[in-house]
């Protein structure tokens, strides 16, 4: 709070207001009592992963050489020597019977997860489920009467409001850092599905998965990431709104996976030039660059070039606003879009369907199998299916390949379409998950793929 003493004097017949003295009193929030109150409900997450030294060296060397020589570098395989990798993060209790929230990236690929409480008690944790797109994971420890944290409302959070984070940055357990909310509804890409809360709270590796509190001691976010060129804190931190995280929590706890709605649109922001071209009063709305065939959007009458100004009576200022609403929607939800087309405004309506299985949420058992193979998969869209149709085959798309995984060592690449796995036709991601359950513990299985329109068969060695 700033306080100034002012006076008015007469200079050359003109009244001039001058500042005679200024007193600045900076008021900061005192979180000392709050830290003592909430610390027992926060825990350190300890993750153990089995990784081979050869795989680690291969990945690190490949990345280093790629910076100088591009993707032409080929690194030969070496004999794998098992090694143990340890990682850590933060989690917190949301129920008294042992359910905890943390980040997906904290526990991804974990062979064993334990949590350490503030009284140094160490408990084994079970992975209930994990969702990569929202970066939310749910853990469960055995026991009762845990100190669950109160859940706040991130929707009423205001920019400038003081907030507090507790976590284990660089392994320094139960470190508290405070700041203010810098912005709301920050989006990064289509690979994430939440409108992040931006703060200036100092977060570093190890804070991931920890709670973000308001002044009342309520959790209003899960600390997820930082914006950095060095790997350390540079003034920009991002947290998952707790209302979005609790929605994911309920789905993972109940069903073991997250179901998302599908509309079938590709929106982009509108700048000054596009606003003029599309006869808009100002740069606002979400411009549709593409509408998928047979999608809910197409069936409702939406077309490429339409500008969505409102979605279910919520004003759309940019594409991220629309994506955030769709990411929170459920299959079979009705929608109503107020749009502008060729300078004329109109309303269209329809019903959302189930989203393609792009980076599906994984239950504990499924997560283990996916990590071993090192693949991320999704179903094909109708357009993609038409493009790869060969001998009436269908398949699923490889969206990411872990360079240290078994699939990468067998030669599978991102962009490949898997049509058959272990002598089983693959039409959707659920078929692939089913085929994994029948894999041998050791040996070679075949994967039939289509790569750039050409069929091929790859031998995948299971070790």
C-alpha cells in the first residue's frame, strides 16, 4: 500500500499539485501460520525406475550429436546393463483415507513409488491412474486419518492475489515459497488440456505435484511446470487449476481413465489483419481452419472460415478459451455456438461425442506396459484413415516414441501406423492394449505397420 501527502500551490497563476512527501508501506501476506497448518498433508514422492546405462548414454549422446548434425546421426545399440534411476516430486492428500494428487510427469515410468510424510514416515504408494494431457496423477497409500487438504475454487482466483507453494525443490523437503497470481487461463499447446494459472512463485525441479494455496489455506492449484531456458526458476511458474484436477481425479478414481469430448475442429487465434478480413470489429474469437468430416462440428453446420464468438453463452476471446471449454466438456454434452460467417452472425448447435484416444489416460497396469514399449498412440481420424487405406486395412497412429524404449530399438518411428500387433489386427488403441496383455515375457513379436504409405513388418524384441 502506498501513501502520499500532496499539496496545491500557485505558480504563475496556475494551481499545481505537488508531492511533498511519500511514504511507501509494502504489505505482504504472512503465511507462517498457514505453513504450519498444511505441511502435514504434503508429502515427498520418491520414484524408482529401472533404466539401462546404455539406454541413458544412447539417449544423451544422440541428443547431443543431433544438436550439431541433425537427424542424420544413427547411434548403434549396445548391450544393456540394468541401472536404477531415482526421481522425486511432491504430492498431497485430498482424502483422509489416503488418496493423493501429483503430476503425471513425476511418476511416469515408475517401477516403484513411495511417499515420505513430514514426520519421516515412508509409505508405499499405488498408482490409481494418470493422465498425460492434464499432467495429473492419482496415488493411494494404505491407512486412515490422513490430514486431507481443503479444496478451494480456482474459478474465483484473482490476478494479483497472494499464493503459497510447498514442495521439495532440488530435494529440499517442505520448502515454502510465496508470490502472486500473474495471469489465468494460460495455454501452451494442444498436448495439454488445462488453462494454467501463471504465478511468480519460485518453483524448481521437485516442486512438481505440490499444492498451490490461497490465503485461506485452500488448494487452488497443482504446481506443474516452469518457463525456463536453464532448467531453473526464471520468474514464470504454472499450476493446474484445482477444479480441473479434481475432475480428472474423480474420473481416474472411478473409471481408471479419462474420457474427453470431441467436436472435430481446428481453431486458431485472430490477429488484426484477420479481424479486418473476416469483418470483425476487433481481433476476437476462434477462427476454424478445418472441420473434420462426420464430426459433431460438421453435423452442426460449422465450416472452415467460421469464427466462433461464443460457446454455450461464454464469450470466446481467443482459441485457447474455446479449447479449455471443450477439454472440460463430456461426451454427449450439447453445445451451442454463436458464430460469424461471411460477415453475418448466426447460431449453430449439436452434441459432442467421444474423443479419439489421443494420449489416453492410463491405469497403473497399462502405464507399466506402455513404458516398457515406449510408445504413445491414438486412434486415426477419418481423414487419416482414408489416407492410409491399403488393402482395406486400418490401424492406430504412433504419436511419440521414447528413444530409450524397446519400440525405438526395434525401429518404430513416430508417424508409423500400426495395423497388426502380435498376430492381432489393430483397429483402435483398445485393441493394442488388449494385445499387450498376451505378450510373452521374453522373445520376439511382429508388428505390421504402414510407413509413408508403404507396408512393413518389424520384429519387436521383448526383454
